């Protein structure tokens, strides 16, 4: 007869060893061995399976972040999505996005899933491969449709937008480059800001939106406001004045038509199975790309049937900084 208590104790002893190894080498979360996955799956089996009392993805993410802090790991939350009976949480570790998996009851951690493919890519290393900037299975077109799916307050969404700005300036007349909303991960204030950005684009055009984003993203004081209206009113009016944006028109549009566009953009994200920020899409296909201007430019240029002359221009290969500022 199987002594479950003894087995669980042995497994938990192995868990302790794994945690110690992760603390000494965070990249074990990216290249974790199959045996560790089996151990964690055993824990799930003996502790009742994945179907018991599921908690929300936000609560699961918070538990994971609290756990990483307790283990001395330098990890920052990026996004969370549902993968079958698991939550996939993307963490930023050592400058790279690392997918980590949690059972829906929030009780068990699976550092990595190992894809059973001929040439599996562990973690998110695809974004750093030699072919990272070449869109895979993207149908070429005369005017590629480029979509950056962003949470408006996501530090890594802001990072991607900063890298995208020079690409937009270079190729805006050749490619259809868009910022697309995928919801509000950080709170109601994020939804409000997204409605503001949608309103500016609809009322004044895409050039004005990108001009606003450059001002918004660069202002560390705005980031410190965390969406507080009183705080924002110290900074947004000066941006409106500089860019000749009518505050009243924008706020009225935010209450009327912007929510419909917001919902439509969210539906577009759901249609493509997108829940993380940033997610880069070219001609309807998700593309892995480094977060620097030249890499993004190359990805877009590779989607043209005939590359325009602008594609010969080199942009910065330095990754933009996350967050505001």
C-alpha cells in the first residue's frame, strides 16, 4: 500500500532543493528538467488535483510574486493568462520574460512546461534567437497591418511603445501601425487612460496619439500618480496645451464612443488569444521581437512584399527602458 504522507514528505524535500537551486540560479526556471515537472505533477495528484477551489488569476499572480520575494528572487510581474487547468504567469527575470505556471487553486508551482516538439524553445528564448525579428508564417503584404497590444500602464507595454515610436515615425506612411487595448490589468485607472488614448486618436488622428504617448510615457510624475485624478490634473493639462488637444472634447468622447471602441479592441485581442502586454502582431500573426527600435523595424519590414527605401535606415538597437521616464 502506498504511504501518501511519506511520499508527500519526500516530494516536499525535493521541492526545497528546487527552491534552493532556483535561488542560486534563477535561469533554472527557464531550463528546468523534466524530473522537476514530474515531481510537481505528483504533488498536484496527491494533494487533490487542479480542480479544487480555483482562485482568480490576479490572486494566483500575487501569491507567486510574494513567493518569489520570500525566496530572494528578483522577479517582476508582466502578465497572466489561462492555459487549460493552469495559470501562465509571465515574470521579468534578469531582463527576460519567463513563463511560470500555477495550478488554479494557487497551491502548486510548475516552473516551466516542456514542449514535446522537435526543437523546443525553453521559456521565451525565441525572442533572443538569431531569427527573432523575422516574422514566422506572416503573409507579406503591400501595407502590413501592425498591432501592438498594450496595457496602458504596463511597464513593459510602455517599454515596447518607446521602442515603437521611431518605427512609427519612419514607416507610418508605409505600414498601418496601431496601439490596441487589451483591457485593464492594473485597475480602473488603466481603463480610463486607455479610453483617453482611444479618444485622442479618434478625434485628432494617429500622429496626435503617438505624440501624446511620447509625452505620457516620458513623464515619471504621471507614473507616480497611479491614475489619481487630482495628481494627473497637475500634468495632463500641460500635455493637452502643448499638443493643442481640447480636454473637454476628449473627456466627452471618453464617455460616449470610446467605450465601444475599447470593447471592440478587447474583442480583437480575445479573438487572437492575447492576454499579455506587450504582444506584437503583424498581419494577424503574433511575432516574437526584441524590444528595441531596429528589431521592431526589421520585423515590420520583413512583412512587406517589396520593402520600402525606409527599411534601409538603421534605428537604435538599444532596448528601451521599462516603465515611465
